[in-house]
C-alpha cells in the first residue's frame, strides 16, 4: 500500500475516534437504501404543552386530576446549507442519571430548506426510553426528504419513568397531539411540513401506541387490568368505541411498528387487531422475549384490515432494529440498575449498526412508497420470504438475470439471517 493510502486510513480512524458515540454509521455491507440522502440535515428541540390532560400518575381513588402535559421533541429536517461539522447531542442514558454525548450529521438550529414541503414522520420510543433512542432513523430520513419528530413521552423516559398506566393511555394521544402541533407550526420550519402525509414509527410501547393510533382498539379486559390504567380510563381506546374512532388520524398513511408490545398481554384480540387500517411494516427478532415474537406474529396474522409486512431478524431479541448503538458509557455497571445498561441497547447476536442500516433501508422504501407515492421502491419490498433461499444470477455486466432471486438492494451474502413476509388486506 502506498504511504499516502496509509496516512488517509490513519486520518479517518483518528477522526472517527474523536466522535463520541456516533449514531450515523453506515457499514460497507449496508443495503442500498440505508445510506444517508443528499440533503443537509438540521435539528431543533421544541417543547409542546398539551393542556388539561388526565394526570394518571396523580390518580388516587376515583378522582381524575388534570394537568398540562409537557412533551419535549427533537425535530430533524432538510436544511438549507451543508453542515460545517458533525453535530452533537446530550442525551440521558438508561440509568436516568448519566448524561452522554452523541454525534451525528445534523446541524443544531440550521435554517430549513425553502421552497419544498416534506412528509412528516413521528417517532415514539419504548418504556422507558427517550427521543434519541431512534435518532439514527430521525437523521437518516431527514436527509432523504422527511421532517422527523421524536417524542420524549412524559412519565415514560429514563429520568421520569412512572406508572405504566400513563404509558398505556397517553401513547396514541401524544402522537395525535404532536402531529397537530407540527401541522400548525409557523415560521420557516412549519412551511416545509406536509402533515397530510404522515408516517409513524414506534418501538415496543411506542409500537403499541402506533397500532392503537392506527385503528387497533384494545379489549375490554385490557381496560380492567390492576396493573394498567386505573378507573377504566383506557376505555378511551376500546375497540369499537366512539372515542377510539375519533383518535384515528386520516393524515397518517403508514406505520412502522418495531417489536410492538401488547398482544402478549392480551391488550388486543383478533377483532380489535382487525381494526388496524394503516399499511404497516413490522420488524422483530424471532427471539424477542419481551413483546414475544409469536405474539408479534399473531398481530401480523390478525391485522387483516390492511396490507402489512413482517421483517424478521433471526435469533435477535427485543432490541432488534430500533435502538441506537450502545453509548460507550453504558458498557460499565451502574448503581441505579441491576443490569449493565449496555443490555438495554445491544443484542447478543446481531451488530446494532447492522440492524440500524437494515431498518433504515426498509423504512426508506416503505415510507417512500406510502408517503411520497414512489412506486420505484416497490421491488425493495417484493422479496422471497427467506433471504437465504435467494439465488444470485448476474450477467457479465453484473445485472440481474431472470434467475436472480436475491433480495433487491442487498449485496451477495449480506441478507443472511433475515426473513420478509407480506400479507394483503383481507388475507
């Protein structure tokens, strides 16, 4: 190797080492649509106040105290100018007390691009979590022509984890409110948002909220659980109720539900799940023992009211696809937890960056189809079910022949360990 090549490699390595906890890494073997787009990315932190909401945490007896519910959000968007340097974020770690620095490609408070409008994507974390947990998707989609807004769900973050009943009630309500707020934003940022073409990404309890929001009403039994929302307040999301029907937002055109929690606890039945009416891309690990993979497959089978896909990571657990790479600080034990926080982010089998890249690839194809009407992305979802069964057949110019069945967008050998299934409305 030439000396100049060695120097270049060393320079890149040293530069990467100075970036704390990068969220934006793209592996050389990433699928085609994983790479960042051509648009510069800006980021802003906003705070919305949802007035006069039920304070589930403060309920004592039959009273239903009310409060103004704060929601902090991170917004990524196409920016007017390229980033002068890598951007940084200060995020709370899983222990709820340790602040960590993350780095990515967004410029803080950059001026939004002008003259265009972009679909809106709402991102909802797990329980507990925070608005940075899926920041890799937030940045990546913004670079491809989306405005993405990731929510810190009050009572459900690392630093304010409260009663689970608040999460059950508020997740879909928070999403609807944030869409309303983004749609009514004024100024340069508001001018580029097309909230009439909205997608929702939800992980774990965020996935639960996304499915309720998409039409999957809960069971009567779910409203009566002693560990759930008190005083049957969850009846607001009861399948077939007027209140649940009123929640469903016509602006939402597609949902990505990653490891959605709830069917394992019978929050839905077949009738309630049949109410899901938004095209949905499910992602899950087939070793998920939190949301339980077979329960997720049941959701996939029972959601007969819409077109849907299921992307499965073989041997992955509950952290499949969604979470950002584990911060370096999370690799050490902490006093606040009885497990090493690394476990909250990582998977024992799969590399997190690899899963992030695959999630970026499929989410891009799915949202481009449903939010932008880009039918050229359909081949990326028209796949044989088991990637390992794919045949690589290329001509002398490396173009696929009629015998080629390997997954579109994946290089040879790089789709191993994945499955992709599709069911249409009515199936």
